[in-house]
C-alpha cells in the first residue's frame, strides 16, 4: 500500500500540471464549439473545473502539511478572491475589456495593424502571454525594488503559507496596475474576445497551480512556466530569495534578465513578511500599504 501510495504521489507530481492545463483548454474549446454561449462566459467553466481538481489534489497530495489553511485564512482569501480578483479586476475588467473592444471595433479606431489577427486564437494567446509577461515582469520587479509599489504588493506576500486560494490576495491598486499592463494594451490593439478568453483560462489555472500546496514536479517546464516550485521561492521571507522568479505565467523573462532561481538541494523555509504580526484580514489589508514600514516592523 505505501508503495502504491508513493507511486501515486509520483504520478500526480509529474502529470497533474500538464494534464489539468490540457484538459481545461480542451474543455474550453469543446464548449466553444458546442454551445451557443460567448467565449467570455464559457471561459469560467474550465477555470472552475481547474479549481475543483486543485482543491482535491491539495487535500490528498499536499507539499507541506503545515501549509493547510485554517478556516479563517480561507475566509479572508475568498473575500479577496471574490472582491479583488473576480468582481473588481477580473470579471468586471474582462467584461469591460470586451465591451471596450466591441466599442473600438464599431468605431474602427483601434490599432489593428499592430497585432497578427490572422494567426489562430491559440497562437495569438501564446504571443499575448509572452508580451504581457514582459510588461508584468518589470512591474513586478519594480514592486519589489521601489518602496511605494512594494507597500501595495506586500499584501500579496503577507501569508505565511501557500495554497491555491491565496492567489487572489492583492491590494486593489496593485491589481489595477497589473490590469493596465496585462489586458489594456491588448484591447487597444484589438485582440479578440476569444483570444482574451484563452489567455484568461491559462492565466487563472496557472495562477492557482503557482500558489498551490501540492507536491508537484514540473521538470523542464521550470524553464518555461512560472510554476509552484519556482514561485515558492518568490514568497520566501528572505529578500535574497524572494526578489527572484518574477514571472507571472512564464519564467523566460527571469531567465533572460538573470532572476531565475531554483536551488537543487534545498527547499524554501519561512514564507511571508518580516513583520509576523502584519494584519492578514481583508479590511486591514486595504489600509496596510499606507502605513510606511509596517511590513518590516518587528512584531
Ligand atoms: Zn511579488
């Protein structure tokens, strides 16, 4: 039984990420081809599917037992997920993005020539991933190296554990800045709703995996994808470890700009901010960026 258990763990570790990503994108395409609903509605179904599988895997194949969240942790994370990730920038911004896109298309005032609309939607989504991740790389790096931005971004680094639901923990101003770089430029050049939806499916599920507490091994994908093995180091309490692996979806820009970090014989120790008393509840974290030095105070 333990042998079977170990074999099962190994199979899950090596296959869960690619299998869930492929299934989710296939489900999106299947629904798009066989239902009358628009891509921006359909896109939420594979994302919920991915979240359900990842929740199951976190229960049975955890990376660290001590990272299993308390009910109060999940309550705050779900509040962030609903208000910051879904209601504020995610759902509304993507709906807004699509509405703005339709408006620009009717007026024919967007910069069509700057984007290869002739490519298939999947190829366009891959191109979008590379470009959006370049913009996000520099925003993220600036957020770690420039104090006013860091104080906003510290909210995301405040948890002492990693599990998929805390991917939604961002200050609304941090999230708004991200939206300006990873969605807005693509609306301006007229990227279609279908391409934005494919991007959204990958972006959401990869984000869940990136923060998940599942024992996963990505192997050679650690040179392409910003997955959990790399991102755990980004949440380290030690600045020399956390100022690494800035990639949002991809890790290629970290490889190019020299911030890729994955020690072989080590695993990450403490996570979070220096101030172990930094408030973790939703209401407090709307205010914490406006208290200078709070993240570094000795609690
Ligand atoms: Zn960060």
